């Protein structure tokens, strides 16, 4: 679905660019069509004036008593004397010499001298300017051109991006298979290291391996969530968040002990919410992992969970290196310290989860003094 949307976006952009390019000749076609229409209208006016003059001349030759001036549903006619006063009109009084309809944007007019025929010196023929046929033809042309451009763009872009789409699918499938293959050995290693730690208690090497495995587990779970976030169902269940948070802090104790970091807990009991458990893991694990990762050895971390009127607050405070630029903190692939490793996707995942669940994020940080991450859950 995501690939199809991306394809359509590129097709649309390409189509619009092509339409802009195609609009240039269409514009000149419209301009030429309007000029041709104007020339045709002027020729029609001249032709109709010839017809009127010929009928007047025929009338004079036949010495008729009553002259019936020719009328038309298209053309407006007026006769003027030598003083340029209107003596006769058909359909509509033109007042040509007063209103100067010859320069009008509404009518096109043609003036002809009559040499005092029937006491008239001027014949004025006008017609309304009508570009409806030109507009209709241009519209049809635009629709046809647009259709073929979008059709051509669709096939051209579809063919051009097909190799990249297949490569993306291959990489996605490869990463999913690799993640699946990694899950089992990580699980086996954790079980065995736990059994080994029971035999060799307080062994520093065992503790380091154990903390490294837990750190690897967090990174693995971040990648797994990131790759499958569109497939994660929004399944919420009732959970004791206080107990859940307590267990996650205990899980990270080995990681903290490896750096001689002490975690101080202030967890208010019996805070119950309806929340997605996978998303709860990602929020807590990423914050605890980062707090330990960016803290100095033999420092302290303070975690807090307490009720407020609007809901409850989840807070993580460390005495670590601090953050230089808080504004970029939640951007994907951003890492404040490249030495400590990681992919820089953990906090971007946290931000997306918070946006999805209407959780407010507050970050306070000062270099060389530490950082505080506060999450306000509004009665979820």
C-alpha cells in the first residue's frame, strides 16, 4: 500500500510537470485560435455589410416604395447621417459614435461609408464577441492531451521505478528474515547467560555480557517494531502500568549495574490504563536504555510515575552528558553521540507512539548535567 501511494505521487508530479510543458503550445494554440476567430468575425461583418449595401442598391435600382432593412439574430445594424446621428437600427441601438463600440471588449464592429444612400452616410455592423467555440475546442484538446500525458507518465514512471520497488521489497524481505533468524540466538544466549550468572554470581564478565545482550534486545525490538509498525494492530488492553513499569526497571538493572549506575524509583502504585503493551515497551525501554547509555559511570537515574488531575506523568531523569540540540532529538536516525552506537530510531518511534496516543512530551536538558524526559498521559 505504501509503495502504491509513492508510485502515484511520482506519477502525479511527473504528470503535472509534463502538463506545464504541454500548456505552452496549448497557450499559443488558444492565442492563435482567438486571433483567427477575430479575423473570421471581421470578415463576416464585412460580408454582411456587403449584403446590406447590395440590397439597398437593388432597392434603388428597382425604384421600390418601401425598403425592408435586412435583419439578423447575429448582427446588429445602424444607419447614421452625415452628422453621425443614428437614424435607424435593428435589434439594438448601437450609439456607435458615442460609445465607440469599435474598441469594445463585448462587441466587434465594422464601419462602412454609404455616400449618402437613402440620406445615410454610414452603415455600422456589429456582432457580439463569442469565443465559446474556441474555449470548447481548447477544453477538448486539453482533456485529450492530459489523458495521454497521464497515461504515458504512468507507464514510463511505473517502468522506471520498478527496479527500485523490487530492490526495496528484496531488502524488506531480507531484513525480516534476518530479524527472524536473530531472534532465536538472542533468546538462547539470554537464557544461557541467566543460568550461568546463577552459578557465577557477581562475575563482572558475566554481567557485561548480560547487559550487552539486554542492550542488543532493545535495539532488536526497536528494529522489529520499526519494520512492522504498519502491521501492528492497535490492540489495547487493561494493564497495571505501575507494575509493568516496575518490571521494566528491574529488567534494566543489569545494564545499569555494568556502569555502576543506581536507579532510584518513585512509582505510585495501582495506576491502571488501557494501552497497547508493545507501545508501552517501546516508550519505557527506549528511555531507560538511553538514560543508561548516555549517563556517566557511577551516576544516578531517577524514574517517576505519579498521578495528576489530567492523567499521570512518566518521567526519566539522568545525570549524563546532556543534549546539545533538543529540537532534533526525535528526528529519525539522529544521534546525539555517535560514539555510543545505535541506529537513532528509538526516540522517533517513541514520538510517533506519543502522537498516536495524544501523549505530551517535555524534554529538559543541560550539557554535562543531564536530561529529563517527561511524558504526560491524558486519562488514557
